[in-house]
C-alpha cells in the first residue's frame, strides 16, 4: 500500500509555528500517511547528517506515543501507525533530533493532527438484517 505524503516545514528555533496546516486523518488509519519534514534552524536548512529522529505525539487522551523516524534526502520522515490514530480527537506532535551518541540536539516546533471519528457498524441481532451505521467514537 502506498502512503500519502504530508509535507511539513519545522524549525528547531520554534519560529514560524503557523507554516503547517492541521493534518487530518481518520481514526484507525495506520500505515497510510507518511509525514515528511524539512527541518530548519532559525529559518536556515539544518544539516541532518549523522542524526537520528523520533516522533513524539500526544494522543487526544493525553497518552504519549514515541515512534522512530527516518532521515534521508535531508528530511525527517515517519509513517503514521494505527496506534497514533486509535482515538478520535485533536493530537499534537513534534520531532526530536539526536546526535549519533543519542544526545538530544533539539526539538522542532509543534504541529497538529485532527483525527476524525470512524463510522463503526452497529451490532445487529439478525445477520441477514441490513447493516445500520452509527457514528461512534472508540474509547
């Protein structure tokens, strides 16, 4: 399955916080969206050579998910997992950048995700009965 790519511009200085639109995903979508971030430092390209990165994301229920990100072609990329989209609501995230020795260099400015609720089929008594659909949010 090919993932859709969402391009971001993120600054280690936390400037230009409004460069990125809110990312919209559907609850339960996993492995379908690739975040690809250009990393700046005070609006200048940041050299990611020899660096590692992680995505830190706070889900709508305030639980924090940390996910390994990849660095290539001067960008940080991370495939969104089903864990990230398990709950509907507003989430916020940032990338943390590390040196080879795992010492933290810095974090990017925050970006936001809106996880839209899924339509979950209602359980029916008779399996031959047409399936009604009800909008529910998993808890």
